[in-house]
C-alpha cells in the first residue's frame, strides 16, 4: 500500500507520526550540537575545497554530499 519499504520511508513515517501527535524531535539537542560543530569546521572545509582543482573539487563535493546523505540515514557502516 505504501510502496517499497526503505530506511527513508521509515524515517519519513517516524517524522510524520512525531509531527501528527505533537512530539518534540527526540534528536533536536544532538542535531543542534552537531550543527554547532559543523559550523566551526565550515570555513576550513570551504578553504580546502577552494584549494583544489576544478575536477578534484567536483569529486570532493559529490563524495561529501553522498556521504552526508548516507550518514544522515543512519548507515552504521558509513559512520564506521
């Protein structure tokens, strides 16, 4: 009835239920802490990317986006 069962669909269902029944995000404090750490690293990451050649920069950006999405989905193997 809901299509293929994936990690993404489970996360979306969880988010929907939390919002529907007015539960606060149980991970909001962790997310705020991680965002603060990420912001502290932001400038050095941008400078590092700026120092790369065009092709290396494109590869680094795509690799970072893919890794970020997989990590965000909670893939244990990626975080290890």
